[in-house]
């Protein structure tokens, strides 16, 4: 038992060794956005559906709430929170679906890769979630239906040891909280 704990501690320590704390630059957190952590009971990322194409089917169905959807084609450049033109189509599809279900409420959780400080990554995750919210509001979705939170660098979906893994971790997730 002690050997297993020792190995886990060693793996954790090694995973933090190559961390670059100066890479991410994010907006300074405001009083409204400090220490907001993405957390939805019963909606762990292991249960997240990849892609938002099933959002309409879920909203029309009777599966229990909440349900997490990972945007399939929405990732962010390093230290940035703007939606890339190549990724805007999926946000537009989500907006169209939300227009069909006006009672649906969602939470957008923004994430960062492991580069940068914890505080910078929390602020960057929040800025990414806010960017998606702004894009949805620009499409006509009521801002009151959308909550935004930050997961910072927590809950990575891929390794932070490679450029491709870090790219996958710079993501947003959509959690349906009400139908």
C-alpha cells in the first residue's frame, strides 16, 4: 500500500516537472471571476459526449440532467480566448439548437493547458467560457440562460507533455443544467 502511494506521489511530482509557468498570459481576474471552478455534480468529463451534434436530441429527450458535451471543433490558441474563425461553425450550431429549446439553460466551462500559473489559467479558462457565451448571445441567445465557469488547468483530457495534448486541453465544455 505504501509502495503504491509512493509511486503515485512520484508520478504526480514528475508530471509537474516540465511545467512552464511563464507561457500563459491572461486577463487579470476581477472580483466577479476569482476562484470559480467548473463543477457540475454527476457530470464528470468521463461522461462527456464528444461533440455537440447530439445536443438537440438530448434536449428533446428525457435523459437525466445534467449532461456534459465537449465541443469537438472548438479549441483555443495558447494564451488566447478568442474563437478562431475555423471553429465558429460549431458555436453557430449550438446557438441554432438553443433557439429551438428556449427553456434550456447551460453552463460553459473553459479550460487551459498546464502552462502558466494556476491563477492565470483560471482567468484564461473563464475568458474562454465568456468568449463562447458572447458568441452565443450575438446569435440571439439570452445571456441569462448561460452561466460561465473556469476549470483552469484542472481535468485535462490529454497529456500536457505534447503540443497536441496541450491543444486538446485548451477547450470548452457545455453542460446542460435545465431543459
